[in-house]
C-alpha cells in the first residue's frame, strides 16, 4: 500500500506542475508531458565518459542499463520456461531448442546442431547425451562419412517437442508483454541488428580476447 501512496504522491506533484505550466486538463496533453518529464529526469551518460568509480550511478550509462535489462529479461524468460517444462521430458530451453531444430531439419551432424545454438562443444555434447539417454534423440551414421554420427528425433522426441509448442507460444506472448505492435516491430529491428553484429563476432572472432574484440568492433 505504501508504494501505491508514493506513486500517487509523485503523480500529484506532476499534475500540479503541469497545471501551473499549462493551465488545462487535457488528458492526452498531460500524458505527453508526463512521458517527457519522466524521461528527462533520467540523464544518461555518454559511453566515452564511463568512470568505474561512479558505481553508485552505474545504471546512468545507457550501455550498462541496456545490458542489465537484457540479462533480466532472459532471467524472466527462464522463470516462465521452468513452469512450462515442469511436467515435461524437456528440462531446459537448450534442450527444447535442440529438439525443435531437429524437428525442422530432420537430422544434423552433432557439431552442426551445437554450433547453431551458439554453445560450447562440451556443453552441447552433455545436452545431447541427456536427450539420447531419455530416448528423445537417436544417433545415426552419416551416409557420406561412416565414422561421423548424425542425430535425429525419435518418435518420442517428435511427440515431446510437438506437445511443448502450445506452452512455448504462451511463454512468447507473456515475454512480449504489453508491447504494442509498432513497439514490437521496433524491438525486433533492434534485436535483429544486434544479433547480426554478434553473430559476425561469433563466426570470425570467437576465440579472441575481450580487448581485441572491443578494439576491432567497438573502438
């Protein structure tokens, strides 16, 4: 209740300031004024002025706040996915991703599947071992290179991943949340742009150290 009272008090202060400045009661005009006022209260510090000693105001740096918010959104998504997988053979989003990829592409070399999901070989191999052990994925010989192994879904794997699609779609709608259509389109443009940027680094400089990546792509 106290949080609600604080919100009401803050809102009343903005209403009082608005009336003093403009002297009208137009709701749309006030909403635009309020948006601009709240936005202007938060001063973002340009990247070149970054100072690690300013740790108390670290979220004032736009790039720091963006990274923090992106990480938090991922954690929110993991929370919803945990609920979706509670009664399923699938336990993680990586397992779901592997199964969904094999459903679409029928069969893949192990390293192809792991690389598609941007995982380290060791981590991806452990996921595949679990899926094979649980009877969701099977290994098959490659028709060209008999020494190589491909992976594909079992009948149980197909049934399991197909049965999870409805809840995964519910999760996707929850994650999108209260974004309007135009906001969602803008967000997709931004995330696609960032994905292409980081995919290039992943493909060409995956093993480079941070300083080298920063110098090459940012500085």
